[in-house]
C-alpha cells in the first residue's frame, strides 16, 4: 500500500499495486442532498420510514458512496496525466453506509493490457475499495476499466 | 414499452417487460456541478483542455449520467412500494454524453427469481438504457440487481 502520486504513464503501473487515498466521511447533509437529486427513496431521505425498513435507519444512496469514493480517487490527481476515460464499471455494495461513516478508500491494479491496435495506450482494470473505519468492513467495491496513455 | 406505474409486488413484473420514462436533458451547469464534486477531471470541467482531448469537447462524467438516469427512474416511483434495495450494478458507457444531450430512459426486466430462503421477496435483474434523442445512440446501460417485496 502506497500513497498516490501523479502518474506519467501506463507503464509505471504494476499488477497488484495498491494505493491508499486516506478517508472520507459521509455526512448526513450530503447524503440527503445527493438522494434528493439522484435517488429520492425513503430509505435515503426519510428517517422515520428508514427506521421501519430492513436497514433500521437512514442509509446513503449506493450511487452516492460510489461517486464519493471515485471522486476522492480522482481528486488525488493520480490519473490526471494518463487517463483517457473509461468504458465500464461494476459496483458491489456488501453493507450499507450510514450518516457519519468514515470510509477508507484504496485502489488495487487488477490487470494491465497494452492495446494491440493503439500503441499509445494500455487498458487498466482496477478495483476501488471503500472500507469502514475503524472495523474494516467493506462497504463498496468499484471495478473499473480505464484507457491510460503510455 | 409502457409508461411506469407504482408497482405493488414483485409478482406484477414480467420477463422482458419494458417501461419508458421519457427523457432528461443533461444541462451544462449540472454537468459542471457534478464533476466539481465527484469527478474533477479536465474533460468534464475545462472546455479548452476537453477540446484538445480525444473527446473533442466537454463530456459529462459517466457517474453523472448514471445518477441522472437512475434518479429519473426512481422519481417515477415505479419501485417505491416494492424495492428492498440493491446489491450491485454494472455500467457501460458506449458513447460520450455532451452538454445539452437529451436522453430517453427506459428499463427492461431481464430476470425474475423468487428468493428460495425468503418467501417475502424476489430478485429482479433489470437494465436501464439511456438513448440519445433523436438518433437512438445508446449512451449508457445500467444493469442492476434489486430485491423486491412480494
């Protein structure tokens, strides 16, 4: 596990490499604001309804957790010079995120494939993991495919 | 293809059923606001840098397109009475979304599995598709897994 740095090329990456981006906190006000705009369900917005749900209280929209963790990686600027965008993403939410949860964000390089047709780039598969601080419970896994400059 | 209605039970759904939610428009200001908060990359925020990129101009964050299309489905209240939350999602972005793009949002039921262990619910796999108006180009596919009350 290493701190992020601004990468210059696809070729700097190594299979299995892991970066630790520190943590973010999911504040109640941000959870409500995101849900109002993008995921207006009672479990994200209505404390009384949420208390009576299978979750037993308000939880963050999974899309909010995804955006917050992904945004935290982007803000580190690790991929600023090499990213050519992505084509897909796969998300799992093994456990709910509650207001005030602190989430440690890390990223692991899962595969590295130089492009056959375009020698200026490679295909990176990575997994961003959000773990609850302090117990380490995995709250989200985001597997992404990115095209990266060489 | 049918308009959405508020569903009462998992058992109302049919394999292959499709719902049309009408369209949303991806406004420049909303694209910038989302990117500032969750995906601060030059291709989403800096018109000059974006013009020099492989995209030839500003494009929306894929997470924004995902959130906007998903949020549009949720706002229809179709799943309000039956959703017990979801465990995962898979997203593909076959083509970029540009400021002012109008996106038609539809949803197709891809599989329906009654839970073996919990007779009060079923597992729904669905695909939300966002197509550019008027040419029909697919801009996003969101495959999701939802637990639904019976």
